[in-house]
C-alpha cells in the first residue's frame, strides 16, 4: 500500500506556495519606475525642466517656455504601460516614447507606425485605432493602451493637471470577439449542463464548439485563454472592464463553471489549441491513446505554474510568464523556447491525445489545487484517508515492444517540453520586464523633428 500526501501535507504545501507568491508580489512592487528626465533632455535639447504640477515638467530654454512633458499611463494586455510625451503649450504632441511596458517585444519592434501616428495630435482630437491611429497587428489591447495613455498625457499637459485614465470615446466594449465568445460559452454551458442531451448530440455539439473555437478564438482573433491575465490580476492590476470585457467574461465563466461542477469546461469544450491537437490526433488515431506517467506530469505542471506566477509577480511581466505555446501557434510570435516546445507538442500529438494538456497546461494544476478548497466551502466532508491510498495490484503483462517504445518517446518528449517551458520562464520573463527604460527610450523615440535612431 502506498499513501498519498494527507490533508496536513497539502495544507503545508499550499501555505508555502502562497507565501512565496506573496513575497514575490511585495518584492516586485518595490522595483523602481522609469525616469522622465532623459526623455525631456532628448525632446527639448538644451532646455531646463521644472515641475509645474504633479507629474508635469515645463521645459524652458533661455527663460522662454518651449513645451511640456509628462507621462501617460494605461493598460496594455499584460499590465500597465508608461508613455512619455512632449507637447507644446496647447497639448499637441511633438515627441513620444515608451518608458515601460509589460507586453511582448512586438510592441517595440512593430510599434513605430503607431507611435508616429500620435505626433501632432492634441487633446481635442480623436484617438481611434484603425482610423486615426495605426494599431499594431496582434497587439490590439496594447495599441489601445498606448492611444489612451497618449490622450491622457495630452489632456494633462493642456490642463496643467494630473494625468488620468480616459475611456475611448464612442467605443463599445462589445465587439466581434466578445460576441463570438458569448456564443461559444453558451454552447459549452448547454453541452456540459443539459442532462437531457443524448450522448451523440452532446458529442456533436462539443465537436462543433471546438471547431468554432479553433477557427474564431484561435485563428481569427488569436485570443485563447492563457495565464497572463490571472497573473496580472494577482499582481493587483485590474484593468477597466470596458477594454478587457472579453477576458473578464472568460474568467468569470470559467470560475463559475468550476464552482458548480468542480471542473472547468474550457479545456474539453473551448480550448482552440486543444482542438488543434485533437485534429492532429484524429489523423493518426492518437486521439484514442492517453499519455503515460500522469502522476509525474501532474507534479511537473504544478511546479511550472508555481514558477510562472512567482516570476510574473516579481518582474510584473505576465505576458512572458505565459509559457503556453498559443502565441506561437496562432500569432506566429514567441520565444525560441516556445517555438521548440510547439514542435515537440505537434510531434507528440501524432502519438497520444492532447500532449500539451498532459505535459504543461496549467489549468489542470489550478483545478487540482482548488478542489479541496471547493469541497470545504461547499461543506462537503474531506475524502477519507483510504481515498489517498493506492492498493498494490499485480504487475500487468509486458506491453508490446512498439507500445513501450512509443510510451518512452512520449515521456521523453514530455520531459523536454517541461524543460523548454522552464527555459522560457527563466530567460524571457526577466528580459521582458527588466528592459532598461533608457533602451526603450532609444528604441521607441519618435518626434516631429524626425529624430529617430
């Protein structure tokens, strides 16, 4: 007989995990913010700056006022961003640069057109993506954040007041992604909870929902669920619901479904990458074969989740802490480790069912960690001690050679996948969050004077 960890051991492990996350949260909050002075010196060469209001500097050259500078703050997809702006006395922008962000490097590499489209705008102009401003493809939320930050900064300069968050004027929080998500959530809710559905009908509905999710949430909108948004919320950064309605709705549905049934419907009903793996498995019959060493990879998944949240909270970089391969699969961008991980998963999907879900997906680790808490909150008795004991069973006959070889390859691929996820976390998270504001300034600075490195 072999006993699993009892309630006391699980409680102690949970305390240690939460304590480590709390320490990372506190330490990350003490990291210094960006300095505006280098930007002012570049935007107004030879001028001296002085504070004229909280967060607003006036630039003077030979005693004459030449303009103002301040920072605008708004929400990107994975956290707050800071945009430095220089403007004339009317608040019309003459120079902009990013000083801080928590998103992928795409916003730096491809954000030049967006930043240049801000130049010349004033607080009375419209800042609409796709019409007045050039959005960065694949970074819509962050592009919207840049637009809102620049508008807030322009208004702050014009009013000689504190920068404040501004809602996008005339913009509904409900768009095509939200409508598509609502339809898929409804289908998943019906399929999971409608007991009267015949088995064949339920299977057809699930297949249709997964196919729709792959096509719409994966390929068209490239917005599958990932741990970046929950890490951001854990860091205490709760973005406005109007700009993040999609993610709040998906999170609320997932939590409500888990509270009701003890399991999230997202993985079996809605995950677009799960659907992609199913499609690969159908071609080879792998969809009928479960991956081996389930207990081993449950522990590894829990460790990956712990590390991702720990680094995300400390470096305030939720985007890079999302080690899932969804960005590479649906957007064509991600770290080299994530690309290699995607290759491993695709090859393994030809041998067993949903290998990424088995190897590294954090959803199962989250659910298993929350189930004891759910039972307590629901007033249900704890599982008896015998439930954690596995009886010794006779050794099964040796599997055929080909099957043993396949299982060995799958396990080796899984260990490689976990190692690649760890490499991504240890390299991409500190690199993304630890970017020097001076380097960001040099890489993103644009001005009406044509000054750009």
